[in-house]
């Protein structure tokens, strides 16, 4: 199978390495970087998209700047190429409708790269929710906190897409993983109230903190905290229901369940020595298997559009200072 990778930043490199570990996989790369790079020497490298398309890839992984995702996706979709688009889908809704129509008319398989859907703890929480283990869910608290300069220590953080408005950055869109799994767990929210902005001394022109209250169906309220400036980094999720509580954090990597009736905590899943790359390997294998079997992926284009709409509603609420309907 031939797979085209658009972009050679950190996530593009990760995908290429993971693809090259799969037997009988041919990787085509679109990048302006020189092919003298050790990884690129194993790939077919071009700096013009048209030349990549001429190699007839079965699918493309779009991993360039967020603001350029839709433009490239449209060109590839019109050529009948299946699409894996890194999160976020875009930084606005421009040409989203045209992409959706093209994908539908060409009967393409699509997937948005939100790798937390493949984290064993997030998957376990989803299972517990679906089984109604803690009864009716009343409230949720979710946090994603990290220090942006620590993401890629060997690179200038201020030049990265995450730090630049023109490239589609900012903590809301860049850390959309939490928004995605909230949508995956609970569906499309009704309304959002948010305060977001730049509060730290980081050299960026985008928001580095976002605090939101999100109302989901069944009168469920979620608190969402996203920031670029906290050390040590942490991800947390607490879900409170009528019969108990589910908790997880990225440091312990344990999913804990509190049974209100028995007044007792149990560990439902404990993941030791977890390799973060496993999520990325699993999501790519899932995408490739869906292509082979011609079946819908776990996170198709329309779900990426819904998640993007939630993120943009958070931005809108923060800008207007008002409750925003999604």
C-alpha cells in the first residue's frame, strides 16, 4: 500500500516512522526539506503536491499546518484519495461543506487524527460510560495542562503552529483532544460559556488558557480547563454520576471507579510503562484496516467537523463574553 504524508514536522515524522515499521508499506512525503534526512531516504520525496498524486497513493495523511488542512484535503479528495487529517480539522469552517460533498461523492474513507481515542484509559472510560456503570452522569471535569516550550525542546516554540494565530494555533484548537473525547463520550453540546486568552509570558499571539462550562444533552455540565503554561504536565478526567465516580489522570494511568452504594474505590484499569507512541500506531493501523475493509473509521470527517464547531463556539463565547449556542 502507498501512503502519502503531507508535512514533515514532529507529527509527520512520527507517522512516517510508524508507517515504515509496517511490512510492504510505501511512503510518499511532501516536504520542502532535503531528502538527505535518514528517514526521508526510505521514502519517495517530493516538494510539489501534483508529483505526489502521480504516484497514486491509496490514502494521504495531512499533517501540515492546521490552517492549510482543508485546501490540501480538497485537492486530494478530488483525486479520489482517502484522507487521514490531523487534528484540528481546520481553524475555521471555510470550504468544509465542499470537502464533505466531495468526500461523499467520491465515497472516500476519512479519519481525524485524535489519538486519545486509542489511549487504553480513555477507551476504558468510554466503555464504563456506555455500560451506565455510574448511573446518570451529572457533571464532568476535564483538564489538559502542559508547558508549550517543553513540547519540542529542540525547536523554537514561538515559531510552531501551536503558538501562531496565522497557522491555526492556540490552546483551544491545538489541545482539541479533550473536546473530541467529550464529544465522543456525550455527543454534541447545547451551549458553552467560556473565558479564554493569553495570560502567561510566553512569546505567542494566541490564547494560552481556556476555561469553559459546556452543557451537554441530559442536563450534563462539563468543566474544561486547557492551558499552555503548567508544569508538570497533566491530563485529568473526573466523571460524576448518581451511582459513583470515574477518575483518570495521565500520571497514574489508572482508571478508578467509586461505587457510591458500597462506599468503595476499585481500579478498573492500570497501565504501566505506557508508550505514548502506541496510540499513534493503533490509530494508523485502524485507518489502514478500514481502507482495506472499506468500512467507516472511528472518527470520520463529520465528527471532526462537529468537534471543530465546538472548539470554534468556545472561541466565540470567549470573544463575546456570552453564552453561545453550538
